[in-house]
C-alpha cells in the first residue's frame, strides 16, 4: 500500500512545487497532493467494499493506511527545497492531505500532520524572525533537536548562495544555536 501511494505521489511531483518565487494568486493543492488524496480515497473505497461487514477490521486497516500515508508524505517532503512563497503551497498541501487522512479516523496521523503544518512555518519566516524563534528559550522551535532544526534550515531555498555555500544568515544562526546549547550545557 505504501509503495503504491509513494508511486502515485512521485509520479505527480514536480521539483519546483515548493520553491516558487512569488506567492500564487490562488492557493490550490499541487498535482502531487491531489494524486495522493485521490489514491487514498480510491484505496479506502476498495477496502471498505471488501471489508464492509467487518467494521473492526476496516478501522484497523484505516489506521494502518493513515500511518503509511504519514510516512510517505514525510519521506516525500524531506529532500525538497522550500522557498518562503512555496511554504504557503506546502501548508496548503499538508492541509489537503490532513483532511484526507482525517477521514480514516487516526488521531496519531492527525497529530503528525499538525506537526508537519507547524513545521511549514520555518519556511515562511524571514531570517531575523526565524533566528528569534529558534533561539528563544521555550519558543516554538525550542523542543526541536539541533540537528533536526539545522536540516530544516538547510532545506530553505534561501539557505544557500548561488555558489552552493551556506548563506551567511544560516552560518550565523547555526553558530548561535551551538553557542546557546553550549551555554545550556554549562548551566546544567
């Protein structure tokens, strides 16, 4: 099931979906999100017809499908570069897929999509605001492990210079993260 969903998503995916320069006039889900949403609905309809007389088994299967969808979406999003304008498209796709998975009735999957949606905010913020949020004790990104935060930062399209080097603001933020974690280690 996960492989079929992954293939549906990969076939419709476009490398530039989330790295656009300008915000679109109308936010619509990307072709990849629509393809995955439709594949989820088709698979669910097939299995619901087959297992219609076994509601407990159907509920278990739907929970497993929701988990597979989460893993597929997370794997799909992990390598992508995201621009500030593309973050709005990304958030729209996550919302679309969250609604689709919500119909499967998995609270765990819903919570994972909420985290994905919150993570899209990292791409929407300008570098100064991101620095503030990342370094503020108890802030929105305080609970995120340093390595995970750095990986997300490096997925921003503005994190790199045209020569393929880390942008100065990224280098400065990583140095500040390292310094703040060292200071926290001294206090502990």
